[in-house]
């Protein structure tokens, strides 16, 4: 949270000295600080001007800080609360959190602890406001890419520089990060924007068809070629061709692509002459091409030809601060498409999102939000609505090993339960006689079952 944003903080404390220190320290960080010495005055301030954060003392005459927290929670959705107290206790902390305090600071606390708590509370407020509004802030120069993190800002700056030239661009990043969106941004912000943008998924086209799909073919070039047909390169003439997952190309196709990059000419399958083309090539890979070069799985000369300008798309786990913006964007998008009201993602649900690893990156998040809007019973998407993999499990950690005797005792109890306590049937299943079974039951201290045979 930057000081330039001038967040308004209301500090409530009946001790003049404490009030003065808090006001002075917070003001030094650029916050606009309002003060009140009791709850009644604090309520009047809240009614007269917008407040982003309330910092209140616990013990105050007549009306306590807990009552103020409840008042804020039930009347001001966009205002966060921090409770401070010199009477720190577990009970007090639990009560404050139950009432809705975002932070609980026991006195004495350092300036760093105060500023950190304020930062966390204001960040949570911004998160709630963005999700509630459903309209993430999008920079006019973001090319439709959602995000305000440093990683995204750096990437946008690289896109801007790449767009100003006609150089070949290599876009790197994990699956689902949005490499095609970056390629489109490069094209539509360049001088070629009015010409075609042709995306080609190299991994989705069978190897036998890839050459004819890329370069086109002449009538009679092969069985079934009843007419001549232009390929993706000819279709993209004057514009940009995006070779997605170029690492999936076979060595033979890599040679042909290298020739296109060198000569700016293509030869249709079955043709004798080449065709001159004016295109820009943007390629992508979800694998480390340099590593593939070292393993001799990708041509080194082709790698250098593609890697004139390189842009790496960060994984979602490296730009977690963008998750609320993305959730708001996708939530609003799919709600409109489905004719449903905008979804509400409570702070608890957003916390799960923020802590999740997102192996499928932005694509996984987009698909999840769409599924939640379709499947959720109400407007609010709560934790039980999320996939099991994202919810807490008491058994998620490694299960400790048990002794052989413990395993045996557990299995005997399970078999007895499955036959309703019938010892004769249990002994038969276990392959032992009744006497041995009775001895084992005594050893495991299992209560005697009622005779059933």
C-alpha cells in the first residue's frame, strides 16, 4: 500500500498520549489520520466521512472497543478494523476476531508491527472492494492483460519494446500462463495490427499434417489433395504467425522453419517454386529450450533464430497479488455470459486462492471461477464449494507408521465390524480359530461383543 493513495485511518483511544503517538507515526507514513477519544465520537466520524481502517483500543469507558468493532462490521463493509490493547489475552483476541477485527495487537508493539498490521488490513480491504465491484483496474496500455504486480508491469514494458520492432519473439512460460495473450498483445500494438494474427498449436497438429498445414499444398501433392490450398504462413502474410509450443516440432520440421526464418520464403508441398512472405514470427514454449538444445532435442541454430527477443510470462504463484484482480475479472465475465448475478468470494475463500499453488496457472483459475459460478447454489462462493484439493484435510500430511501389532489389531476390529461381531465368521475370514481370536481381542482390549453364534 503506497502512501500516495492517502488511505484514511481512524484511531480511537481514550489515552491522549497513545492517541498522539499513533497519529504521529501513521501520518509520517503518508496516511490521513482521524482521531477520536471514545466510541461515540468515533461513530460520528464514521458517519461524516469515509474511513478505510479503524484502529481501536479495547478497554474504554462506557462503550468498549468490541462494540465499536461490531458497529463497523454491521454498517461499513469497506472498512477494516485493528484492535490494540494493553490487556492482552487469548479470550480477548478470540472475541475481537469473532467480532470482525482483522488484526489484534497487544501492547507494547513496535512501529514495524503496527505498520505491518496496517498494511495487511488495507490490502484485505482493497481485495474485498475489488471482488465486490467485479471490475478490476486495467491500465490502458495493458493489452487486456490483467495484473498490477511488478512481474506483470515488467512484462508489459517488454511487450511495448517488442511491439516497436519486427524482430522474432520467443515467449516462454508454463502452461496456462497466457503466452498467446502476450503474442496477441505484441501483434495488436504493432504496425501489423490491421493484418492477420494466426495462432498455430504445433503440438495439436499431427506430424504428418503439420508441414502441409503450415506451408500449404498444391493440387495432387498427395492422396486427397484435390485442390491447392494456402497454409498458415500464407494466411498470415503481412501480419503475425504465432507458433505455440514450438518445442513440439520434429527435427525435420525444425529445419524447414529455420529456412523460413532465414529466407522469408515458403515452399508449398508439391510446389517447385518458393513464395516470398512478409510475416512476423512469435513462438512460444512451455519447456526450457536451452535444456532441449543441450539434450539435442531442439536445434541450436533455430533456438538462436527464435530467441532474438525473449519474454518470460510469470507463473501465477509468482504474482499472487494479481489473483483478486483475476478473480474479479473472470467472475464478472462468466456472470454476464450465464446471466447470473456477480459472484461474491468471501475473504476466507480468497485466502484459499492466495495460498494455493495454481499448477495450471491463470487458465486453472479461469476454469475454476467459471465452474464455481455454474455450480454454486447461491451468489456466495464459500470454501465447501471449492474442489477437495483446495480444501483443508486433517489427513493431508504423511500418515505415521504403526507397529505390526497396531495394524493387526485395527484389521481385526475392522473384520469384526464387517460381520456384525460374529466371532466364528471373523475367525473364518482371518484364517484362525475362535480361541486365537479371543486371545487377540483381549490383547487389543477390544470390548467383548455380544454372543451372536
